[in-house]
C-alpha cells in the first residue's frame, strides 16, 4: 500500500533503511485486520477459546498504540512527506484506515476486552475510541473526496477499490455504535445516537453505490489491476459485510429506544437487506479470489495490500453471524464459520510476511519508483 511493488523488489536497487519517514496511513490496516479477528470470533455462535481472542485483542490494542505514536513522530519530523501522502490520490484514501483502526479496537475492547479490564473501563475506552474514530471518519469521508475533486490529478481509468476506504469508516461507526448506545441511559441520548448510526449507514451506503460502478467500469474497460494492487479488490467486501452487520446490530438496539412499529420494521429490514447483500458479497468474493489467483500465477509477491484480505472478510463474518442470529438459519452459521477460517488464514499470512518485512527493514524503506506505465495504471 505504501508502494506499488512487492517489498522484495527493494533489494534489487538499494538496501532497506529503517525509519518512519515512509510509514503511511495504510499501516493502520494491520490494526484493523488484527482487531477484526477478535471481534468477529466473538460474534460467532460458537466462538473460539476466549484466551485466544483476548490475546489477539491485546495485540491489536498494542499495535494501535505503537502506530499512533509512530505516526505522530512522522507528522512531527517528516511533515513534508505527510503532506505528500495527502496530495497523493493513491495514498490519501488510506486516512480512512485511521478512523477504522480506532473504531475496530474500541469495538473489540467492548466485546472481548471487557472480560479482561472490566465492563466499566471497556465502555470508557470504547466511548473514547468510537467518538474519535467517528469524528475522524466523517472528516475523511467528506475531506478525501473533496481533495480528489479539487487537488488530486486523477487520470481517466484509474479508479481503485482504495477509494472506498474513507467512505466505509462511517459504516463501521454505524455497526459498532449500537453496542455502545446500550450503555447510555434510555431517552433522547440513546435515540439520537442510534438514529445517527442509521444516518451514517445511509451516507456510507449511498457513496459506495456512487463509487463501486466506477471501480468495476475501470476493470472492464482497462483490464486487471497491477499485480500488487489486486488484493485491494477485497476492499469491496467491506461496505457489504459492514452494512449487513450495521442493520442487524441496529435492529437489536432500537428495541429499547424507539416505540412500535419501528423495532419490528427495522428487524424485518435487517434481514431483507442483509440476505441479498451477503449474496452479492459472496459473488464478489469469488470474483476477487479468481483475480488474486490470476495475479499469483503472474508473479504477485507480498505487499502491504495483503491486509486487504483481512478486515473486509471479517465484516462478512460479523454480517453472516448476525443474519444467523436473526433468522435461526444454520446455513448462515456455517457460512460465518467458513469465512472466519479464511480470515484466520489471511491474517496469519499477512502478519507473518509483515513481521518479516519489518525485521528486514524492507517495508520501511523508500519505495522504488514505479515504471511509467505502471504509474499511469495505478
């Protein structure tokens, strides 16, 4: 994500150089992908061992703390590079990852970490992270498209699934807000928060409907993405799985906040919306997997884009698990379990390769300049 070529290519021209100068906002994807392993596991009807989920949650919280510190140092010492990231249409959308990392760790703290630090502290941590993540996500959802229109020079045929990142952040807020709203006193505050989550669900969904046709049109008219960017096709699963999770979580939460007939109507909407969307998500999963297999056969190596396999897939786990809870259909339970197995495999593969790249210094080295043709495409 910080480079369009696999990290192993750096060795061909220069030795890796450690530091935070080239540490971009895309690194928050590692936090997102790790925390979703814990929260998605907790959402399953038969969750994995609690000790494993707690360990993964603790790892994601520690990774968030380290990255927030490193990115603060990056802005303090390398402000010129940070501004280049904002001016780069390929990198700027990753600022949505900051919001989603805050939200994901906050949600996992409430669902998994509460058994470690206690419910009261977990609610407090989630409240802080959800608020910070929501504010950051709304700024990114409005600000990054503004930069794309007014500042970025985007050539025809360069639409990318990465464009979805800033607009998915409000959907994550909508999906995780209901659990936090349940800890608010009944009344105007809880109702306002839940209806605000519905509003964020709508703004994220409608923006996805605007951008997704551009992404598919780019694929049809200009061919496959560059090899290192092919895993980003999995990012399309994010708004699909997260929106399904959001409507089902909201349907559970409004029972204690809104009068009849809204709870019954929202419960029906959760299933009527979620089932078709998960159907489309499965179709896209097959398509994206086929494209990744094609890229691997053509020499696709490891890049930070591999983390695109994790969080979007995790949202499909939570979405199908929520549908299993509301419909009682065992098929959704087995689907959620199967997707979770894929999530664990993807997380392990991305994590091991990332650690190897960090220890070697390759992932923090200056990116190798892309060839002119690849730059135009990517």
